[in-house]
């Protein structure tokens, strides 16, 4: 039984280490996103993004991912203003909307 407990303890430690590593990677990714947002957004746009995170965190994350991708591709030449950010948000939210149609079948 002692050997069995030792094995369980090792497995638990390994899982905890894996979890800590994943949390560390996730934290590094969030820090990198924050840095990119600071570089590409002006102060009003960062405020807008912060407000969006409170209301629609999924959309805010999608926006951050998009902006990071565009930034890394070198397509951002100047800081994004609040107006430009709103335009990007509209494009992102339009692409998310699904067209639902209901057809009635009459006999």
C-alpha cells in the first residue's frame, strides 16, 4: 500500500506541475497581449476595450487576437483610435451574426 500511495503522490505532483506550467504560459500570453494593445491602441481605444471586456469578454478576446495578428503581420502603421476600433468591432460582430431563416411548409 505504501508504494501505491507513493505512485498516487507522484501523479498528483506531476499534474500540479503541468497545471502550473499551463497557467504560466497563459499568463505570459496575456501579458504579451497587454503589451501589444498598449502599442497599437491610443488611450481612448484602450478604455473602450476595457469596457468591452466587462460587457462582452468573448468579443474583447476575439478583438485582441485580431489586433495582435494584424500587428504581428506588420499591417498597423499608426495607433488605432477609438473610431477605428469601433469600425473593427462592427466588422467582427457582423461576421459573427448568423442568418436564421424559418420556412413554413404548407400542404
